[in-house]
C-alpha cells in the first residue's frame, strides 16, 4: 500500500492529492488546526519565536515542518500495512516558501530518510500562499552561543557538562511524546540549572500526531530527524552560525549490526554518520548555516565518562539520566517505572561504560543484572547478540574496518577512527560481561 503524507500549514491549507482508493491512502497532518483526526498537537514554531524573541526564516520553517512531518508519518503509519510488513511506501507532501531550493534539497532529504527508517520515501513540493517571513535573530546580548540536544540520557548529560563547565551558555533542546521521557529530561535540566545557573536555557517540545484509532508504529526510527529539526530551528533563532551539538558516543552512532539478522534498518541509525552527512547536505542546499556537530563520534561511552569536564557534576546527576530503550517495561515485572531494564543494548553499553571508569551506578536501578542471571526469550536477544558479536570478532580475521562499514557508508578519512571506536567499545562490553576492569 502506498501512503500520501499531506502536511498542511495555515488555516486555509486544504490541499489533498488525487489517490487511487484501491491501493493508496492519505495521512493528513494539519499543523494549524483542522479536524480532530488531522490535527497535530504541537506549538513548536510559536514557542521558539516567543522564547528567543526572533522570527524564523521561511526556509528554516520549511525544514522544521518537514522534520515534524517525516517523524509523524513514521509514528502514525503502521509497518504492518507494507507489503513486506516493514518497508513502507511514503510520499511526503510539503508546503514550502522556497520551492526551487527544496526541489534540489529534497534529493538529499530522501537519501537521509530512506537510510534512517528503511522505507521508500518520495517528496512532493508545493508552494505556500503566505507572505515569506522576514527573518530576525534574538537581540538578547546574553543569548546562548550553542545549542545542545538533551535527550535525558547519559551521553547528552556528558555533552551538557562539557559545554557548561567550559563556560558556554547553552540552549538545550528536548522533545517528547507520551511516557516518562519528559521527566528524565526535566530532572536532568533542573540539576544542571541548579549547578550552572544562568548558563542554561531550556527548550522542551511536545509533538504528537493525530489519533487514528489504529495502533501506530513504535520503532521510532525517525526520532532524530525531529530532534535535528528542532535543534536547527532554535539555533537559527539565536544566530546564523550557532551550532547544534549532538552528544552521542561512536559505538551507538555506528550501531554496527551485531548479527546478520540486525543488518540494514533492523538496527537504528539515528545518528549514523551517513545520515548526519545527508542532513548536512539538505541544510547546505537550503542555505541554512547552522552546522550539526558530533564531538564524541570517535569516543566510546566509557571514554566520554572518563574525560568529562566536571567529574563531580557527572557523579551527582548520573542517577537522573535514562539510557534504557524501554524505561516503562519495569512496571510489568513489578518494579518501579523508570528503572533501567538492564538487558537492552543501550543498558549494556551504559553499564559497561560506568563499570569501566569505576563510577557508582546502583544495581537497584536495573531490573536485571545480566552478569548474575541471563534473561531468556526476547529479553535476552540483545545480550545473545552481543556475545555472538564478541565471539565472532575474537575468532575472525576480518578487519574491524569491514565491521563498521556493514552499518552504512562512512567518510573515507574517518573509517580508521570509527574502526577504533568500534573495537574499544566492544572491549568495554567484553570486560563488563567477563567481570574484568
């Protein structure tokens, strides 16, 4: 089945493409009202312009709506509607101010989205009827000079501490839908604000699509395109050259398939270098000068923790962060919601990193200690995959360079560095599972 994802912006936008009702369906995403079944719950543009006292350019607005549209399409359209029950056929219909630039930029955006979600994407551009806005940036002399994504996880905490301890004023950008994510983001920000005070600026956004009756998609492959869209929008409101810092360790960014069954889009690619490079190309063609920076792309999580700029801050805020893929699963086992499961891949990497640098991350914060009892069934799938990958790497003569390239294209000048971070990251995991230091 082919899906047409129609983004509408403005009360008067009633665009609807012609479709074949026997083989095609439409998902309408109305960002300015519309019927309940079409309405997107968000106030991103208004919030950014009010908080920053700025007006976003038409091009930045276009990129923001494109990122929200792609994210919501991924979340609302079930993969089970695809012929193979995974790879969907999606056409994103975007209203934009700058059609000529977008027709060129859309090629790179299609490349980014196909790689990110594993779906077949196309983009259809149409003009917006409103007058092109006159952009302005914040006039506040004490405005932040850097934007940093704050997910509520441990990597984003390290990125925040390094920027703040270096004396920077930082605008933190977070987003959430339902669940407990907002709490971890808010608690982490509050702890940072208490320590670094006026250096911290909060920008937390809520973006939820229309309720369609059917259960949507929970794989969330596209969450990073929304994160980047929000980050770029806030950075643009602060200044043309304000960067967007994405704090993510290199092992997770690569997410090289642990087994052959995890190749391709079966593994998440939220900050893979090829995806980030494709988004940078989109921004370049559109003339948006706010760069995306990944300072930890050649570091393991353990190395990030060991080199953090303010160790005392890390130790005091560590327990407020959440790295688990499914923090609410604990409730089904009788544990407190918001507890790390202990057996998903991000939990394993977190525990390995914390153990490697000798920090205290209480066992009580995990429902499973995989060193004492191996989880069975689906719960044990990540642990089994890690052990298989470690055994394969130990027994195989295949250079690590080929391992990291299995996840996707990499810049030729950085392949060796990525092979190194993969090797060191897997060594951290091995040391943790084997009880070594």
